[in-house]
C-alpha cells in the first residue's frame, strides 16, 4: 500500500516493474509497496460488509478493521516515487500479434474477457474468431489476462489449472467446420494450477467420437483437465520460466489444405 516508499521519507524511490496484474492496476503488484494506493479504507469496509467477512476473522483482525483510527494508505501523488514498468501482459500480447502478422495471419488482440469465468471467456473468443473468419482466411485471435474457475471442494486433489480447464472446455466446443484451428492457453510463468504443465493446445480433432467427449466432460466436471490432456499429448510443459506476465490465449485459424 505504498508504505515502503512512505518509510523512505524524502529519499526518491525507483520501482522497476514486471507486472502480473491487470495493466490499469499496478498498485496491486506485490501489494504495491512503493506505489500510491488507489483504494480506500471505506471501500475495504464496504466489501467486508457486503460479503459478511468480518465475522469470519479472528478477534484481533476484527478490532483492526473496526478501529476508527485505522490509517489510510498513501495515495497516488503523495509519494516521492518513480515507477518504471518494464513489461506487462499487454506487451506480451502485442509481441504475439506482431509475430502472427509476420506469418501472414490477420492478428487481433481482444482482452475483453479478462477475469471472466472460463466458459464465458471461451464462448466469447470462439464467437469472435468465427466472426473474423467470415472476413479473413487466416486469423490469429490473441487474449491476455486470466480466467476464473470455481472448483468444487470435493475435487480439490484433481490435477489442473485455469488454462488447461479453459483449453479442455474449448475443445468440447470446437466443430469440424472450425478447422483447421488450434487453441493455446498457457501461463507465462510455466505453471498452471497444481499441475506440471503451463497449459495446453487443442484443435478440432482433440475430441473425436462420443466416448472421448464423455470422458472430456467428466474430466471437466471433476476438475481433472491436466490428467485428460496429458494422456492425449495436448499439455504444454515448459517448466518454470522465472517470470509472470499473466496468461496468454491464442486462437489460430488457417485455411484448409
């Protein structure tokens, strides 16, 4: 919340940022120790009240938030701090767009579904891709950010993550007429959930036949996407990359041979 920069007093601070948060919310990066906090105590209390969270906290935490003297964090403009963003998910997506364009694809970035549920994001991106294909023969649709998956506690020990869950769901939605098409969803840090994979690549042939479809739907229902995709050679394993720019989804549609 900016208090590290506040503790530095009149000394100027310089923060070099490699961002794994939405580009418009850099003060959330690493809790923003040297960046003015755009949120307020009042907003925090409103969220606690809205979701009935206060009652779930231990007594010392409840007293902390109930205190009338709870101090505000430093706000933007109140700190002698310089911020230099080195790279974020927008730059990652733009690098992918430029490369796809160099290969002759009509390349488009669409981050509108950032923080959506995995199924809503997949349906939106597939609909957008199909619309683009009506105007362009070769299309690359790129989307950076993260999707959400609400995991049933009964399957907490299953293997997977949001990228593989997204990819497997996408495979269930692809039609033969969508081909040739490939869909990548992967974490830039090389780690997806509790699995060994960064994500997965699927196409219109990943799910062929009713038996395979039924097993894919069962894996989705049991949040075991990684096991299903790994068994079919669709998982992408890179190992930890040492950086994190959020997730990248690429939908690549080409012309048939």
